[in-house]
C-alpha cells in the first residue's frame, strides 16, 4: 500500500504541473514587485516547489529582464550579463555558487546607488547639455526668463580621458582630460575629476567654471550639474535606435505621432521640467519698473539660490 501511494503521488498530474517552473511563474508574476522583491520570501514558504522556483536562475533571469528593461542602458546591461552568464556556466564547479541571476540582480541594484564614476566609464558617455536659465521674453507684460532646460545646447558632449596622466602634485584631482563637443567649439576645454567624491570641473585652464557633482538618476542614468548647467547622459539604446529617416512613432490609429527624439527628450528631462516654477530673480529683480520672473526648477532653488 505504501509503495502504491508513493507511485500515485509521483504520477499525480497536479503535482507534475506544479513542478513546472513556467506555470508557477505565471501564477505568481502579478504578485512580484521587481523593484523591491518583497514578496519573494513569503512565496518561498508556499511549498517546496515554490521555493525551488523562487530561488532558481529561471525565475531571476526573468526578474532581471523585467527590472532592467525600464532602466537606462538596458540592452548594454542585458548583453553584458548574458555574456557573463555563459562564462560562468563554463567555469562553475559543483562546490561554487549554484545560481547566477539573483546575485547579478543584487549587484546591479547596489551599483545603481553609486554616485562616483571611473574616468574610463565617464569617457564612454555622451551628454545632452542644457543651461538652467534660458532667454528672456515678455509674457502678459512681465519679463520672464525662460527655463534653459527646454532646449538642448548640444547632444554630443563627451569627456575624453587622458589615460596615464595623473595629477601627481594635486591630491584633489585624480584624473583629467579634454571636453569634446562643448558649445564653445574648438577652444581647448579641460576637465578634472575627483573620482573618490564624484566632483568634476571643466573650463579653460587656469580659469575653471564652478565645480559640479556627478550623481545617478532613478533611471540609472548619469547626471552632472553645477549652478550654470546640467547635463544628462544619453541612453546608448536610444543612440543606436535613433534614425532621422524613421524617427516617428506610429500610433494605434496608424498615424505618426510624436517624433522619437522629442519623446525621448521629454522622458529624459521630465522630472526637472515638471517642477519648473516662476519665481522672482534674486539679483536685480526690477528692470525699468518691471518685475523679472524666472522659470526655475525647485531643485535648482534648493541647491543654488540663497
């Protein structure tokens, strides 16, 4: 009787189905928040089959894709991870780490909190360069200084790294190079980076412009800002996909909608543009009896306006 009971259990179609990772994933996918993974531990307690799937490479590879696809540089990140996975499969031993994708998910989450950047990493980025404050205009009888964030000055700014050259006599700056694609054109503009803190400055030596801070955005992209300008790294996925001959997105009705470049620009700068507000300029607020207002993001006011 005992042997027959075990045999029936093994041949039970319900048990066989619940041992299928694909089915278990489809059951629980709506319960998993890929931003936090808070529901993974409770789901592991449902059954042995659930625990095996919740800790498997099968599931965590899917979760990595779901999490990363909404982030800056998805294709580059995904391709690198798959290459590393293939290498890991070839080198792993029975005594080593049994899964790859869960630690990979965790390492990317940790890296997304990093606000420092290595010089060789900085050199690979191409930035959209914008001024905080733009040109004045007259609106309803008022002088309004429009937000400079509305218009890109250049989308081809790069920090070329001068390899092998270190600031031996200056402990403050650990790497340097030249700026390419700056609005000033062909003048030699140098940059200095304090890699440990993520502070960077650039200018025509010895007169450099105000120091800037490098930070990671919620999108996992990179931003550099000082009191004059703010620049954000263009997503390498966008740079590969963008084609001026086919730049329109087709809507559900078959009609072309917003140009791809415009849509990407809005998504890249949306957080700052959405918080723009009209405030009186602190310096010389009155010009010939007119109140001068400026369209400035709240984050700029908090950091740079006394």
